């Protein structure tokens, strides 16, 4: 089965994606799990927060490009697409700025 990205306004096919076998999918998931286990989880929280902040900055820097993708794929108006890109950047910034707080062990006080 081939997956396609279609321009909702014109119906034109923008890109086709070949089907992935179950073995290839499992290999990709295993690679992501290895990357987490051998790299990401061992990074200090402050470094992870910097990476999230950098991703937010890149989204904002390339907002027109990413908004264009949203418009092509979902048919959103340009202004709404730019708002969606900004919202995504704001979410990344939120988690970056609260990373230390969110990583602290939670205590349960009971009832």
C-alpha cells in the first residue's frame, strides 16, 4: 500500500510514500528505543531543555516554510497555519521552561 500526501484544494498528489514492512517498522522503533536508552535519557535535564528551546526557535525562524506544509497538507488558511506553527513552538518553550519542575519526583500526600 502506498501512502500519499494530497493537496486538499486541488486534489493533486504532492508526494508518495512507499509502504513499510513490519520488520522495517520494528527496526525503526528499536533504533528509536536504543537512541533513548543510550543517549537521550542520560542527558541532563538542562541540556534537554536547551534542545527543546532550539527546536522552538527553529520553528519560529522557519515559520513560513512550516506553515506552507500545513496549508498544503491540511488546507488551512495561511494565517491559521502560522498560528499552528507558533503554538507548536510555544508548547516546546513551555516544556523547556518547566523541564526541571516536571522532572522532579512527585510525592503523594494521600487523602
